[in-house]
DNA sequence: GTGGTCTAGACCACA
DNA sequence: GTGGTCTAGACCACA
C-alpha cells in the first residue's frame, strides 16, 4: 500500500506524511481506521523505524492521526478539515504560479489555454 | 534590485538563481547586460561572495549567463529559450497540481472557479 | 584507489570527477555501488571536504551518481550512457586533433603512421 | 587576420599565441615576417594592450618570435622547429586519447573505424 | 554518520 | 577589479 522513493529528494518521512494525508483525502483511509504499526511499516518499506516514527509524530501534531500507547495509531475522525486544508494548499500554489505566468508576459486567455489543454 | 530571505528554506544561491532568471524572463535584465560583480552583489546583500559565486556558476552552466574572468558576468544573448523554459516549468507544475485537485474530488468546473476567482 | 595531483592545472574537483567517471566507464565501479563518503574521501586524499562535495554535486547533476542525505552516494544504475558519452567525448577530441594535423601539412597516411606506431 | 572569442574559456593571450603559432605552422606567416605592433593589434581586436604584450612576451620566450625595441616583432627564421613541436604536441595528445579509448573497452579496430569515419 | 549550505578568508589567472 | 578554486570550520536535515 505504501511506497517510498529513496532517490527522491523529498525526505522519506515527508513522503510518508504526504501519502497518508492523500490516502485520507481520497477516501482510501477512513475515519478511525488503524494504521500499520511503526515497526511493521518500517519493516515493509525496509527503512529505519525512526523515520516512520518521525512521520507519525508529525501527523499527530497536525491532528491527522491519533496514537494511543499500547493500542496503535488511528486516522482522526474529523477528516473533512484535512481534505479542505489539502485542497487549499494546492489552490494557493496554483494561484501563485498563475501570477508568475502573468509576470512572464502571458495573458489570462493564454494561461487558460495552456493549463487546460491536453 | 536583488533581495534574499535567509529564513526561507530555499537555499540562498537558488533564490539568487531564480531572481536573475525571472528578471531576464520579465525583461528587467536585457541580453548582454552586465550583472553586478560577485563581490559587489555579495556586499549589497550582506552575504558571502562564495554563495553568489555558486549561483553564477550554476547560471553559466545552464546557459543563462556568461562569466569571463577579468571582465565580469553577462546575460546570455539568447534569452528567448530561457523565457520559454521558465514558462514551461510553471505550466507543468500547475498541471500536476490540477491533477492532485481532481484526485481530491474536485470537478473541472470547481477547480476552474477556485483558481481563477479573486 | 583515488589520487590527485595538486600541481596539475586541472582543478582538484574536476580530477575527482574524471576519475570516478573513468572508474565507472572501465568497470572498476559498478552500478549502485556506494562511493566513499565525502568526509572519508577528503580525509584519504588530504583535501578539504568541500572540494569532494563539489565533485559529488557535479556528478549528481550529470546523472553519474545519486546522493542521498543520511545514506551516502551511489553510482547510478544506468552506467551504459555514461560509458557511451565518455567514448564520444574522446573520439571527438581525437577527430579535432587529426584535423589540426592535416592543417599542419600532414597527409592521412603520415597521421596514421604517427598515431598508431608504438 | 586575427580574431578572438571573449566568451571562450581559453585566455585571450593564449588564443593569440595559438593563432600566431598556427599561422606560422601553416605557412600563413613566413620567416622574418613582421607582426602587427602590440598597440595596433590591441586596437584591431578591441582588447587591452597588456594582453597582447603578454602573448608576445610568451612567444618570444618560446623562441617563436623576436622582438626588437624600436623596430617591432618578427617571426623567427627557424620555423621548422615550431612546426615540429606543434605536430608532436598534437600527436602525443592523440596517443593519450587512444589509450583512454582502449581502457574504455574499444579494440584497435573499433578505434580506427571511429576516428577515421565521416 | 551522511550529504548540503554557508561564512570567512586566502590565493590565482586574467584584463 | 573580475571570476575561479580551495581551505577551515560551522551548522542543518536526515537516517
């Protein structure tokens, strides 16, 4: 289910965070669903447990998952806010890029044509 | 003219590269125009000359500027290709982000509304 | 395994780049093999780690090696293209030199005799 | 007659040295022929007289030209040794490169085909 | 421990 | 003065 690209310059723990958030946002992971244990996931991906731990800690800090000692880690029950946050992040990034294109001399019409064609 | 943000996680030398490329792409820097010397720019920005040197070396490798020992650094005379490359980069980034929004459950119409409103 | 000549006018970082490329092209370094760490190689050669870092950075940009923070630097898995590129470089250099010899008044036959004797 | 490429990474004074040596070796400049004065050549090429001076000084040191105060600079009367030296330089460079190709796994036959085809 | 960035400062070739 | 290379050494993120 999870996969990482060690050659990618995005840190592994961030890759894991992104995947979990995306799986939640796209409905692959449901509210309250249990995640693999730190050790299990580390074993499956062949990487250091510390790296998974870091991802989980960060996700808990962001309110995306809840970790309960002795029981495991679970997707939060309020996933709608995560979806909204994810969408907003991307929309803002796109808007910034559209402004850059304007500065590079493209009109609204040209931009529209380029990003929606193909 | 140039400015950097030391807090930003983007390395300083990359910030400088981006700024110069954008200044060229937007016509602020013209073909064959001389850039500030490595030392001058370092002094103006209050950073180490090595960092500017690295930016200039990278820009020369990319064919954006030409550096001549004893004379200075100059914008290449073929800037159109730089503008085109810059535009393409951004367009591709936007397309990728639009696909992410689709995966997050937004329709084409909703995406369109969000990124072009305001 | 590696060695440098500080007297040589070729910069040290280029000497290292050339050696690594040649070791790969001649099969001494295999695909995915791990290279000495930046600090280790610097220590072995008695030079500054920054100089090795520069060589490794350049090699990664050329697609010859892959560097992963926290793990190390590794020969790319696609080394055939490196070998081909290396061969072409040298062939072109020889052809240029043969033309120079022709301009210096040597016939094809004389050139052939000179460069293949002993 | 003379020309320089300021963008080229070969120093200007070396470009001038190379051109004069090649003109001699190929018969364009004859024994005892007078060269342009330092100032004249600097003016024609639009560069600093110091740079030409440096080239002439080097050429005199190598025995290629003779400079006489108040009269000018002249091609040496023993140009055969220059031609021979030039030829030898190039032949040695080619031999080195052929050895590199051998190390890269090419047979004599393959090398021969590559460098004499086209 | 591993690579990546940056500062401070020296020295070089070249114009 | 101009770019290019290198050393010495610090600090960072990551595994």
